[in-house]
C-alpha cells in the first residue's frame, strides 16, 4: 500500500474566522459584545462585557451540568474568547473589520506597499542585525524601539482615519496599513528577541 | 418569618446536600489534600498530624505498596524499589528518561510501549500507577477525615505541563478512583488562595519553584476574575536540581567517581537536601559522608558556596519570567506583587534574586507548601456547586503553541501559546498531489518553526478525500482545547464532509487499553466485578444528568419551553428514571443519550438567555458607574 503523505499543505494564507460555533448564535464578533462595528471601540467596555459573558458561559459554571451543557459551554466560551482576542488587538480588529467588508488582508494581489516604507523596514532590520552582532550597541536598540513605536502610532492613526471615512478607497488604505502593522509587529518581536539575547 | 421564606419562582435553592469536594496538590516532593469546611480552606492531616505526604512509593515483594514517610524511610536502603519524584516522569517518553539518565537511580524495563516502566520487587510499574498510589492515600485521608466519599476533586498541575503530562495526571486520578472536576494550574491555584484572602486587585506574578518544576504566571485580578495573561516555565527545573548540584559538588570534593553505587547516591542526595535546608538559617554546615567502612569524608558548605552552585539554576528561571511578562504585554512597573510559591522559594538566594529581578521584595507570608492545595480546595468547592453565588471565575491559558506539520517539516501554529482557554480554532489545508485521497495529520507542540524542534503529540489520518487536482480539496483542521488544557483535533474535508477526529492521546501516553487493564487489575475481584462497577458508573451519570436537567427546568423551564417541548423532556426524564431503577447498563446509557438529545435545544436557549441577561445587566451597572 502506498504510504500516506505525512504532511499537509496550507490551503491559503487566509485565516478561518469562526462563524459562531453554536448554530443559533451566528453573530459577528461585535454583536457578541453588543458593540457597534468599527475600528474605534471602548476597550474598557469590551473587557467588562467579556468578563460578564464568561461568568455566564464558562465551562466551570457547568461542572455539574449535563454533557450537553458542558459541550455547549466549551463552544460558546471558546467563541467569546476568540471574539475578545480579535477585537482587543488593533491589528486583529482591523483585519476582522476588513473581513466583514469581504476584503481579505491576506490577498497577495493587494500587497502593494509603498517602497519608502519597505526601505525603512530594511534599514531597521539591518540596524537590528548590527546590535545582535555587537553587544555594545545597546543604546542603538533603544533607538530602534523608539522608531518602531513612532512608526506604529503613525500607522495606527492612519488606519483609524481610514476606517472612519469608510469608503472603498479608504478601505484599501486601511488594508495597506494593516500590512504595514504586521511588518512593524514582526520587527518588534525580533527586536525583543535581540533584547533577550543581550540581557542574558 | 414568612417574608424570609419567599423566593422567586425558579430561584428555589437546589434541594441537595452539600457535595464533598477536595483539592489535591500532587507535588514532586510532597503532596497534600485540602478541603473547604465552614467556609475556610484547610489542608488535612493524617492520623499522626502530618499534612505533607512525601511523594514517595515503596514497592516490596508480595506486599501492598507503602506511601509517604514510611516509604521514604526505604530510600537509602532500597533505592531501586523506592520511587521518589515520579512527577518528573509523568507523560514522558523513554527517550526523555534516558536524557534524565543518572539523575534517576531506577531500573527501567525494556518495553515496546512509549511509556517508561520501572522494575520493582513488586513487579513493573508505570509512573501513572505510582502517582495513583499517592492519590489513593490522599483520597482515603480525605474520606476518613470528612466521613464521606469524595464527590469530586481538583488536581493541580504545573502550568507548564504539556498535553501528555496533563493527560497522565488525569489518568492517575482515574486509576485512583477519583472524579476529576478540573485540572488546575498550580500558580493559578496559588493566586486564588492568595487573592481571595487579600482581596487583591491588579497584576500579580506567581513565581512557583517546586521540587521538580518551575512555573511563572502573570495574572490580572479583577473582582473575583483571575485572568491569566501569560504563563511560562520549565517542567524540569526545581529543588531537586539544587540537591543534585550540591551532591555533585560533594562528589568532586570527596573524589567520588561518576559510577557511585545507587545507595551512596541516594545518601548524598539526602545529605545535600538537608544541607540546603539548613543553610536557609545557617551560614555554613558541616558535612560528613561515609564513603566506605572506616572511610569518612568531612567538609563544610557555606551559604555563599551554595549560592554559587545554585545561581545558574535560578538564572534559568528568570528567562521564562522575562518572556511571560513580554507575552502578557506587562511592564515590570505594572506588577503589583510577586507571590512566592513552592518549597524551593524558601532558599534565601532565590528570594534575593527574584526580588532583584522584579525590583520589589517578593511576598512570602503564605506557607509556600500549602497554598496550592488550598487554592485547589476553594476551586473544588465552587465547581462542586457549593457556592452558587460566587463571583469567582478562573480564565487560564495554554502554555505551549499547538500546531500541525506541513510540507518541508515546518510546524504551522494553529493555537499560539498563552491563548485563553477554552479555545477552538480552525485552519484550512489542502492536498499537494493530484488524486490524493488520504492524508496523515501530525499534531505537534512547541515554539520552534521546525517540527524537529517541537514535541510530537499525535498522528492521525483522514481517508476518503475524493480524487481532485492538487490544491483543490479544502480540509479544515479544528483544534479544541478545553478548560483542563487537553486538546482534541478533528479534520473535515469541506466539499464531501468526510470527517476524522481524535481525542489526542499523546504519543507518550498510555493507551485506553492499558488504562483499562490497570483499572481491572486494581479492582479487588473478590468484592467487586466489572459489570457491577460499570452499572454503578452509569447510575451515577444518570443521577447527575437528572439532577442537572431538574435544576435547569426549575430555573428556566416555564420561560423557555412550550408545552410540547416540556412534555418531551418530562417523558425522556421519566424513561431515564425507570431505566435507572433496572439493572441494564445499556438501557441506562441509551436513556441518557436520549435525554441529552431532547434537551439540546433547551440547553442552547438557556445559554443564549444567560448571555442576553449578562449584557442587559451589564448595561445597568455601566450606567451606575457614570
């Protein structure tokens, strides 16, 4: 018998957003928390409502319940966790909003980032490489973090404005800025790795 | 008086007796059992007043195993048959054990199974069975003290325990005849005991250095909600390693070769442990080791020498602390307090270094040995349903990323580490050859990008994919991790609905058959038989379900069900009641399944109603805040 291939291939870059594990509650993530869909949200309100919902549905509330109830509780609590995790993070929230507008942030054709941004990314990455090789350059690392922070704030600002306008062209701008934020986050993660290497 | 007796319809207190529940800390060095009595959590002592049960099991030929202090007494004279620190072997494979090598003076059986087995005079035993012996003693202690059978227990595990280690712990509890309400992470348990006691609010770090494991958790405490933001650790780092470092130092000083006999090794470890403990108070201790008759080595270990020996170990614990803070997105200044848990945090150098790292003196005012068991007892009391009005809610995370192997030996993460549980997440994959009709799915755990750097959890296969061009099939792989941190995986081909799923039985775990055999072996055949046991289990399940549905009906039956629906549920309950009175295990099982199906829609409506109420209730309290 032919051996079964031991691996699978990713179907696409696109992420599977859960569409409400429980049949009669196929609501979008904003509806779960009774919030108006939009990029600008009240984080304290979101967090408060998240906790109230988990108090109701967490499987621990059904430790003495029937199997049926416990299965449902796991599904609903998982769904609420997914919704909360997505909405509390600006990049995830933006991706999800674009998804609701049927724009896939992972669509390769949409990737046309401006060369200036990409150049800056390359330079920052090079600077990071130098810090990694030369541990004396710790102050360089602080500068890199500051640059990353500034860049992130600017991009988030542009993103918020784009979502506030909401027309088709602005949504394309939003998509582009989500891509940028992903680059920025990846760079920050690498910088943090270098920081750990240096301090240990 | 009449006024006091008024109660809203559906809010009648549940007409049941208080359930007997306990929390168990199954530790590397010591284990404890605790319970909540008259609103206070307390650990339970044995008949001689001892609370700590040494996690040591002694297997003698043709005798029942002994556990605890009695067993510990044999460690030096009969090392091969005295199993200590078995927690280090839980959920580990034969290869892992080889790596621990000389640290474990046991004889391992050559076996086909992935699970290591230890040869003793009483036969070959697995780590799960050894742990079950410890749990049985704690169970008996609790039942003797409380004068009743235990309805359920919460067993604690290191937060950094992986899926295999958790499953092994649950298997041990099952083998000991315990109903596990929940596996609870040790730092979370400590936070519960500490937080409820101190009315704590804000960000807390729990630094938990035990005998064999290290855990660090960053939690946010807010009005009874214990939200774990991140967790990290090392499931093979603890006080045992300090003992080994000291023992190795003695061996160097006394010129003892690497191949010392196990009895000498055990004595050295015992002396090392005592020296470490005495150096908590003293500045130096005198050591004396009998190498051979008439040949004694004498030496002195100072506290600063000890510090130098253990500094590398403490250093190893700080990297996970740094990473946990980063994962939690919490800055050092935001940490309100650092809570010390685990016997090894008694070592002054540990307190000093941790204090330096977090730039604040750590909290040491709670007994680091007992706090985990106490927290587990509080949670067990809540889960047993003894505190229906509590605000307490624990939101824990998975400690390690979970994913599957893709082309080129890459690990594709599906659930990243530190995701709040429970979690259910899917991702679509496809075939890579034309006409491919099956694929094998390899589930892995770990942070590396390459599968070779991750731990293999399980493999399973999906068959019956219709032949299509490469890349045309859409296979959705769904990962679900429950509140215990246990993973199940399913795969479904989207166009045809072909499905395959497994409860992940770890590559290093015992198979269901092995567990079943052990269970059968453990049953005393003279007084009990398998059929009777199975019938009893079904009856217990039936009672639990009838009770749960009864409670639900009293609360929401009138509001959420029409007459026909109500009649259907009543009928299904009646069938189950009659089946339960009979002796037919199968009939009870079928009636349980029938009632479960009949109440599915009701259960779902109740939860949605709960959600609706939570949001409206919340709005009112939000208004009040303004």
